[in-house]
C-alpha cells in the first residue's frame, strides 16, 4: 500500500470538487492532480526535489492548502508563520536547512532578507482570481542546483514543524509521509468523513491542526475544503452561509468568539445545519461545549492532538457514542496509555501518569536532538512509546481526562510558547539583567505569557518599552502580555528560579 500524500488524492473522481474559497471556482480533484504535476515540473526545473526542504510563507487561504499538498509530493514542506519577524525567520530557515522558500509574487516581508542571509532560493507563487481556488504557478528567482526527481516514498519526510520545548531551542519534528497518511485516515475514520462532507477551514495552515485535520483528512475522504482567509469572528457566519459546510474544526478561543455572535445568526445556523463541530489544540471548557451543542444543535467532537503525533491522538466519538465534556475522548488512532513519569513502565488503566502514545502516526524522533529523543521516547517489547509531557488518567469508559501539563510550555489558546525562547530575546536588551517568562491565567485563551525583569542600575525602561522590544523580534502571540519590573526575581529554596507558581508569587494568578 502506498502511504503517501500522493495516495490520498489519487483515486477520487476527477470532476469531484476539492478546494474552494470565497468568490472562486472549485478546484477539482483532477485539477489538483494536474496542479501537482505542474508543481513537480517547476520544482525539479528549479533544482528542488526529493529530500529538499521547502519553507512556505503564505497567507491563509486555498493557495496555502494546495502549496502544502503539492509540494509535499515532491519535496519536504516546512510551513512557517507569516507573522514571524526577521530574527525568527533567520533562525528557522537555518535550523531547517531549507533549500528554498515559497512566497507570494508580491511578498516583500522579512522572510526574504532571512532567505538571503541563509543562501535560500526564493520561489514566487502567482495566482489569478479567475482561476479555480488554490491554482497557482511557481517561478524561481534563480536555480537552486540539481534535484532528485524521484517521487518521495512513505519513509521520506513530508512535513517538518518546530515545536517549543522546555529549552530555548525549539525542537524539529519530522513527519514522514506514512505518519501524515496514517493521521489523515485516523481523523477520517473518527469523523466518518465521506465525499459528501465539506470542511470550512478557519485554522492557520502553518499549524498541524489545520494541515492534517482540515486539509489532509478531507482529501483522504474525497471531501471538500473551503478555505477562509484566516479566522475572523465578524465574518464567520457569512462564510458559514457561503461555504455551506457539514463541519468545521477550531480551537476553543475561536469557538467562544463564534458563540458570542451566534444569537444574531440563528437563521444562518438553521439553514446550514452542521453535521458536527470539532475542537482541538487546547482544552474545551465544559460550559462552552454545552453552549455549542445547544446553539448549533449538533454534536461537538473534542479531540486531543500534538505535532509529534501528526495531530490526533484521542477523540470523543460521534453519536451514537458519548461526548464527555472535560474529557479529550478515547484513543483514536495510536495506542494511548499512561506511564510512570520517572520509569519506562506503563501503568494500569485508571492510574494517573504521563500520557504516552505509540502508532504509525507518531514521528520517528526529533531531528538532531539526542537528549530530547532519550527523554521523550522509550521502548517496551519492541514497541516505541512517546512521552507527551501531559498528565492524565483514563476513566472506566476509556475516556482520557487530562490533569495538567508536566512541562512549562505556555499554551496560549492552542499556540505553544517556550518561555526560555522569549527569555533569550528579552535578555538581548542591554538594560535587562535578569528575566523569567511564565504562564498567567487568561479568561479566554486559558493561558497567556508574562515576564518579570530586573533592570540595569539607572535604567528607565518601562513595561511598554520592553513589550515593544519583544514585538520587533517575536511573533505577536509570543510577546509578554504584561511585564513586572522587580528589584529581585523570587527564587525557590534551592536558589533556582521556578516558573511554575511565579504568577501566584507575583499576584498575577487571578483571571
């Protein structure tokens, strides 16, 4: 069996619609396959082929979806957040060892300077509003050398993403074709997706959630993806009526924003008649799940995923199964267990421990990070298990309840932030002597990032100055929401700065 991205789109009827967008004709599966062939020709001619790494910096929309799907059939894709600043692009392009960067024809942002710094070839993506959604052409600014024109196999890397760890250096997660193929099919099975289903995608397509759950799972089923230009609560219900989807997937903060405007859009909700709603990337508060079910008169399927699992690990089942508010569902693809946090042993069902997973959707390991692989993977009887860093337990029905995160990563509405990465940026300021970033509660996002800083003697820096410094060097979601300036940062009994509990120590723990 050919377990590649190409195989996901190979057998659907040529005339069946695949990719849609506001005001655009549908791109059919035949059109998507033809586009894939043209992209292969363009990339190979530019010296890009199997094993080469192609960073993609595009706005959300149909071209981002099709660029990912088509380039993955030729080379290795590395989607990057369009909100990154120059320093971030320079780091990621170097860390990825990117050979090429794909940007829009009219793009003139910081990724170009970063590409020049790193000797990365630039390819310009052009599209016309009169073309079907997602159709595009590629033009290289200069050849990038020679290419391996062989088609990638299931053990080649299809997608590379960075995930924040508990160190300042984000970890590289390579996902094989076999990993993303398995995950797309796991989600298709969990949601019983068919060619009759249409997904309204509002998720960012540089993130595992949108790439796999919305795009690849839909393509695996022969369904359709209607690509919105990002999430906008003010436009959501107009998009819902325009797209007429059977489902959409979002993070909890998006669902809360949608609920806030649902009352005045009840007629749209009734006319569209969603089959279900899906939530993932952060815990969905039980009252929000209840309000969504009541508002949309449809089941809400909460799922649990992470980058290292090519997204989905657990999912609440569709009816006639039970959706349990507060639970992230039952195992939905990989094997999911709890393990000792200090030993490589699995625990009996019902025992609280670290959530671990094993299965064909799980990355073979972090790239170039032996310590992270030793810390996060272990083998039992020839089976490889990955430690998620989350703590939880299964109830008597096999539903996983998460009880907390073991790591210090900040989960800002589904966006993961490494506090040490932000520490390093702030410490580059000559007037900041010490800094510690940490999580603070947020009523809608769940968590946000704050910082405590000790300044050089005589410094007149203010909170807004520090935030402005960070904003020039970090994506907006990583900029500390608040900065407390102190004479001394509180330390624990051993003299170490403890991030966990810092919000309480500084009186920032109330929502």
